[in-house]
C-alpha cells in the first residue's frame, strides 16, 4: 500500500524489453532504503525491486503491465514518480493508493497560473463513476484532490510543492498518465451489487 506522496523523482537509466517482460533500471535517492523484494511505486504502478546498485534499482515489468499502464511509453531519461511502501507507524498523509492502475488517461492541459498549474486530464469513461468533486485520485502515483468533473475530463490543481517534487510538471498535452481511482468507491460499488443480488 502507498499514500500517493511522492518521495523521489527518479530517472529511467535503461529498459530491456523481452518477449514476455521488461527489465527497467531507475536511478533514485531511495536506493539506500530499499531491499531486494521490496515494493516500490513507479508512476503509480506497484513494482518489486529485484536488484540494487549504489544509485539505482531494477524491477521486472510484465507485458500485461506495459500494456495496461503508461509504463510501456517510457523512454531512457524519462522522470518517474517514486514512493516506497507505506509504513504502519507513520501518518497516511495522502490517501490509500494500492499501486494497481485502473486505466490510462491523457493530459489535455497543463497550464501555469499565479500560484498553481491547471491540470486537465481525460480519463476512461468507465472510471468516471468512481470520481467525485473534492475526492481523491492518484495520477502517476500522486495523490491529488479532484477540482472539477466535466464528462470524462477532470480538472486538478497542482500546487508548487507537487510541481517541484513530481514529474507532473513535465507533462505535456497528449502525454499518457496512470489513473487509480479511490479504492473505497470500488468497495462500495461491490457491496451494493452484492446487496442487490442477496435481495433477489
């Protein structure tokens, strides 16, 4: 489990693509806190560290993950948002983020304002029902608050802290982004469906 509070903006050092998986190497200041087998969120995708060096870690990515997330569009040199798994003895901070991407969205606008950036994204139609105004959403692993919903377009406001510590400041119109909706909404939907089935 993660919180959506990015701990480091890493950088892709290498990508080795095979027939059924890919091996990515990421430079990060978090390496000193990692052990082989640890979970780490990479742009909102939960991966496992399988090798460590002084400044980088490696992780396997299954072909299915490359297909259903934006990780498949990464290139060497790209910045990525990184977060270590949440600890039970620390503050939650953001919101419950599982690292299980629900869909891939696309950046529609990332325009600077006086104090924050207006960040507009389009999300897959089937995810809209889980998103509410002032609710939580994870974009490339970053916990954000929904500002406005207009059809399949979601407006978010990026404060200077978020722009400085994440790769969202680098996003341009048309870029792909990983979307994870609030898991509580999905649980509520599941329970309501079970209730309807039990009533019948």
